[in-house]
């Protein structure tokens, strides 16, 4: 699972001979010790129990998956039995047949898949340690709680099912369960061979999601989730069969690391759609992608982040790091455009330089997995501060459907850096159409300037004949410009233009053209102009225009979020 015997031996060798790997390994051992020491406390809190929250067992599955990774690697590095024995205690809980842990919650199949990955790693990596009785228990648990259910899942006839859906669900479910099938393939050859073949075929649905240039329409946090299990799945296939059956040759996949680079600002990531305001994306797959696609600078970047404590060492780093690369002189493009997702990023300078500006936006589909109605919204940084922010995702437990979801402030245009035309109290008036596609019509870059144009006409087609939004980095890439050109269908249309600003900033409105935003002893000059003759310009709390769409807005207002606004009649 993810490595063969040769790689296993290299992991130990690297730990004993390479200073970087030694440091990471010691960090992993420390975390493994923490997991052992917190075992009783974790049990009492329900973290290692059959605890369903929001219709999911996922918190427990992920907790066990993380412990399997760290405890297994700690055993490989030290051969100390306490790590294997501690992991087996957890396995006994999650595979109990006394009714305390009845299943792995197949009604929410991510729960099954992450748990199966957890068992596959420990079973395979510690195979020589387990007794015959322990091996039998682990094999039967993987079969009865994952593989049999998974085979049945593959034959469900549904158009909206993870097996045939382009989403993170598809690759996580396929990846986790394939790891289990490979682990116990010699024990149940027919069942496992069928599951492996079906997983490979099913994964093709999601691999097309990287087409044509590597973007991911669900946003960067779900890209990270999907990529982690893609790497797990493909590395398992490669280490076991010597091939990934051409899944890695899917159009755009070799370039998908660029999407991660593009979404990274100095403050945080471009957190469009269901990505939290602050999202700790560790890029644990960079070593693997660097090796797979011969991009040494990815290894250099990961190495830079680990050495400078920007990211934490992960057990998989021990497997995938190429110790022949020791320098951190990486270099990547400043500007990126990803077709279909229609995401653009333009920035100044190197990744470690936060003095210049960073401007990022996206267009694309109005509705997709984990989407918001945020087409055209932008984020802007300069001087190391994100001045124009995205409030991030709303809690999933608050809504039960896509229609209900769009009643929440954070998911609507008025909750983003967008404009709203002719707002009303009609709860079905979302502010943008749900079935639109917004295309980047221009993307040009130069040494001191970069700009893009996004066609928002479909998104606002109920109220406009034509709508274009331009985005520019100017002033030697140290200033940002947003320009909206709109042809309204009707005279006397009301428009609100919004920009959500960094939390708890001090905002001073000088006149109807100028505001000063101060945060962390730095000040941004914001200038605005319009050909609307008599517009209103000011600052308001991040809350909806209508009481009918107030759902979810209290958190944004409570956190001190405010937004600049322009209001006028055209």
C-alpha cells in the first residue's frame, strides 16, 4: 500500500542518513507518542467511538486514519512495539463485533473509505509484526466493513452517485477502498480483483475534472482532499502493479499542481466556494507530484516549507522525498489561468515576497459541487495583508439542499465581492442565475502589469444586456484595479457594489471617492468612481440586504466583518 518492500527499506535508510528526513521522522514519532498518550482521553471524548455528527462518522474515520499513518510510520522508524500495539487497540475498537461499533457507516461512504485506508495502511506497513490471529481479524474487518459494501456500491444504478460523479467523493471513495483491496488481495483474490478493476474505471469520471489545465471546480480545499487520495490510490497501484493504468495521463492532471500554486496568496489561499476563510492546506502531495511528473521545483518548494516550519511533516513525506534534491531555489510563474474553472491569479514577485500585490478571481459554472453564487468575486492582497476577503464556507449542518443553501448570506453574491442588481425580498431572487457559465475572455501578462476580463453577462442576465468585469495589477504590480462595465436592461435599475474587508479593520471614508483601510499598522488607499450621477458610498456590516435572506449572516457580523459598498440608481 503506497510503497513496496524496496521503498520501505529506503524509508528507514533515509531516516538514518539524511538530516532533513531525520528531523521529520522525529516530529512524526513525537506526534505518534502524543496519540498514544491521548488514547484514553480520545476514547472518553468519543473521538475513537461510533459517534455520528451531522449524519457522518467522518470525524472518527479521519482520527483513526491519522493515527494509522503516524503510528505505523513511527513503528517503521523505531521498531518499537508500543506503536503497533497502540494502533491495534484502535483497530479493535473500530472493528468490534459486540455492537459498540456496528459498521463504518456506509450511508455516508466517505466514512467507510477513510476507515478502510486507515486499516489498509496499518495492516500492510506492519504486516510482519502482526500475529496470524491479528492478520485474520484485520483482513476480515476490511472485507466485511468495506470491500463487500463497496462492490455493491459499484453496481448501484444512479446518475447522482459517487461511483459516476465528478467530485472529491469519487476519488476518496475509490482511493480508500482500493487501498484496502490491494492490502488483502492475496487473501480474497476474486473480490479484491473485481473491486480494484471497478475502482480504476470509476476514477476515470473524476480524473476528467482536471481537464484541460489542472483546475478543480470544487475549490482548493476539496482539490487538496481529492489530490491526497489520488496520490494514495495511484502510488498504491504503482507500487503493487508497476502501473497506475494510465490514470495519471488524464488531460490536465500533470499540471494540477499549478492550481495549488495559483490559489496561494501571502495571507492564505483563494478560498472560493466551500473553503474556510483560513484553510491550512499542507500540500502533502508535492513530493509525489514532483517525482511523478519530473518537476524538481515542487520538491524544492515542499522542502522550503518544511525547513521553515510553514508546513508540518507528514508520514508520506518519508516515502516520497527524493534526497538528491537539497536546494530550495524554486521558481514558478506569477500568473495563471485555468480554463473551465475560469480561475485567474496575478501576483508580484516570488512566493516569499509579500510586498507586492496578489489578485485572484474565478468564473466558471454557477452551480457545481460545493459551489457558492460567487462568480466574479475577487481577493486582493498587498503588503502581506488580504484587504479584500472571502468570508468562506457556511456550516453544512445548517441546510439540507442546494436551494436552501442559497438562502445563506455567505453563499450569495451579496456575501462576496460582487454587485447585486435590483435586490428584493423574494427569497428565490439569489442575485445571480444558477445555471450560468462565466468565461474569461482576456488574460494578458507583462513584466509590470497583468489583466483579465470576465464575462458576467449570463450570471446577471435577468437584469443586464451585457456585463464585463476587468481585473488588473498595475503600478509595477503593486496596485489592483476592478472595473465593471454593465449595460442594464431597464432604466432606473438599483445596484449595490460590495467589497468585504479584512476583519476588524479601521475604515475611514474620506469622501464619495476615497476610503482608507487600516490593519496591522498598514493602510490601504481605496478609490472608487462611477458614472452613476448620484451614488452613495460607505461602509456597512457584512449582513444581507433583506431580512428574508438573513440566514447565516450573524456569524459574519459577529466576527467584525464589514464591507465597503456603493449604492446607486442607473
